[in-house]
């Protein structure tokens, strides 16, 4: 298998009374490993990365590194809409022992394709660990175009992409343009099966918190109603509620500006979990 292929979980950050709940985090991490998950992303969007303090990001990573087996792949999210800050966080990730960094397309300031190229190149030039691009236009507005991905794939430190647009044609084009060695990871659980059929190498998943076995066996299409319920409100609101229902975390608490799942959303999620025999 290629490095970072298979199913990696984009870990949530459990909170309890405003603080990181390390008891729940350890329980979750150990459950995930037991159930076959093949890697973790730490400090991704699902971790509520914009609300984590620098000291929390470092401690969370260090704790998780203690709990996972040797050589278990740990990818750390370091991206922001500031190239300077992204470089600083990427260097920290390298010092902490991250196996790779996940760098999102800069959001809000809407750079052109040349700006995106220069941003990712500057980050990749600044570290010696692998860089995985993260294309998620639903959150960033700006998106990587095929020619930009192709140019970036020539950089020796840029090893792959998390492609979360849900556009299977685009995933197929990336595979054709960047070659078989470029690591192609899905960031859209609902289209994961199609993504793999189009030449994908794996997924960085939210749903693998709940249904890791389904994701490991490329059975996402059997769980589309549940997957839909896990995204009816902003991620990670629903997945935290699901984990609380499964008693894998003590609280579904979030940090503002995210808020607790609505009563209607919670009922729909519970119905779908019951329908799949999870509750």
C-alpha cells in the first residue's frame, strides 16, 4: 500500500466544560485502532481547528502519538489563509513528529491559481516531511484547478491531495494528470466508493468515527442515509452527537461559533443510527 492510503479518521476534539477531554479522546483513539482504522488526521476541520489554541494543538498531537502503535500514520492539519502562519505551524508539526501535513486551500482571501501555487510551494519548501494538499471548495470558496495540482505534484515534498469536492470526474482527471504515484484521497464520505473506482487510494473520513468497518470495506454506498444525517448540520456537530450516543465520548460539547445539534437533527440522526443497528 502507498503511504497514507486506506482509511484515516479526521479526529474530533472532545470537550468537557470548555477543556479538551483527554479521557474521551484516548477512549476514541483506542476504539478506532481496535476497529482497523489505518491513520489519523489531527487538527483538521473536524477537530474544530480554528478554535484550538496553539498549546492545545501541540498537547493533543503529543498525547495521540503516545497512544498509537509505532509507525501508525499521523497527519497534522497546518493550513490557514496566511502562508507565513502555515509555514510556522508546519514546522511545529515536523518537530512534533508528524508523518505528513495536510494543508488546506487558503480560505476567505480568495487567491488566484498562481497565489495557490506559490502558497503550497512555499510551505513544501519549508519542511522536509510530506505535504498533502486539501481541496475543499465548499468551505474555502477558492478551489485548486487541475493544472495547479499537476504543477504542485512535481514538487518532491508534495505527495498527494485530499479531494473533497465530491466531483468524481475531477478525481479521475487528477489521477491521469499526476500519475499513479500521487496519493489520491477522498474527503467526501458519500462518494467514497465511486472515488475508489476512479483510481483513489483511500479516504480521510468523518464517518469512520462511527462506521469504520464500512469505510474499510468500501461500503459507504450502503450507508448513504446515515452519512447524510452526519452532515445535515455543520461538521463536526452531528458526528459528536453520534459519538455521545455511542458513549465513546462524555459530551457532544462544541466551541463557539459551533453550537449543539438541533432537536430535529438529533432525532433524524438517532433514527438513522437505529436503522443501521448502531443504537
